[in-house]
C-alpha cells in the first residue's frame, strides 16, 4: 500500500439565510460570531438546532449537509489508504461511523467578531485532529504484516472482494481504536473574513476550505462555492 496525500474535496452549499437586520455594531459582532459557531456545529457535529433556528433552514437539509460532510471524509480516508471497498456497503458504513466519530471530537473555539480596515473578521482557534500521524506506525506495521501473509499464500483462495474487505477492515479497526483516544496538534488560529453584500453576509469558499483543512491534520482541500446569509 502506498501512503498518498490526504485529499478532501470540500463542497460547501450555497445557502441564503433569512435573518433580520443586525441593527447596530454590537449586534453585528455577536451575529457574525454566532454564524461561524453555527456553521461549524452544523457541518462537523450535526448539531443543527441553532443552525435551523438562526437560518430558517429545515431539519432535513441540515441533516443532509452534515451527512454529506461525514461521507466526504469517509471517501477521503478510503482513497488515502487505497481501500478497495466501493461495493462493500457494510465496511463503508463502518468508515462513515469512524468519520462521524472523528468530527465528533473536534476541538475549537470561536472568538468575538471584530472590525478592522472596514471589514469584520472572526478568529477561530482549532486544535487539529492528528489521527493520521497518530496511527501511521500501526498502519505501516499492519500493512507489512499483511503483505507477509500475502507472500505466504494465506489469501491465494480468496475472492478479490473478500481480500479487499479483510485488508480494509484492519485499517478501519486501527483508526476506530485511535479515535477513542484522539490526539491533537497545537492550536492553530484561522481568521475568516465576513463578506457583507447588501442585506447578506457570508464567508468565502476559501475560508471554509481553510477551516476544514485545519480540522484534520494533513488535509488538502479544494472548493468553488460559497455559503451566505442575510443580515
């Protein structure tokens, strides 16, 4: 198995939020910080109540956004480790469960919005989840042992699907165990810009990608969309 670059393609939905006018600088600052907090909670924790209340979105759409985010990480992990489980629904479900567990352990704090040079900014302190590096030695040892078993002929009579399942199952088990004692890198501050446009505000797709990139260490992201809300 070759260890490839961990790539997650971040797909942020373009959402227009119907929120009444902020009505003053203090309310704007609170609303902008709350917007970032709700955006993170909805995408990574599945905690959509505040998101729904503040945006008017429906529960089905909020859940779909979270599930899509979890599935995105599951696919990235599958591709990173070269797991041939495209048709293995049972094991892919375990990978989705793992992804939800990883995101469920994110560590972050959202600072107060502040104005500088005519624009509002919000600082987010994120402790990157380090599960890729945390499990690297165990994964490499597992792969070496598995390759030895292959050389010894243990899998000669296996169908390809069974062979791929057994290999992938070992990788997923290593990651699931590590998720019970997640390790983190030192906190990183990501500063996002609140973009105001008429009666709407949002953060850019680049800022969304930078948040996502830091959540799980060793990730690379691409995106071409934006998420917006009305003031």
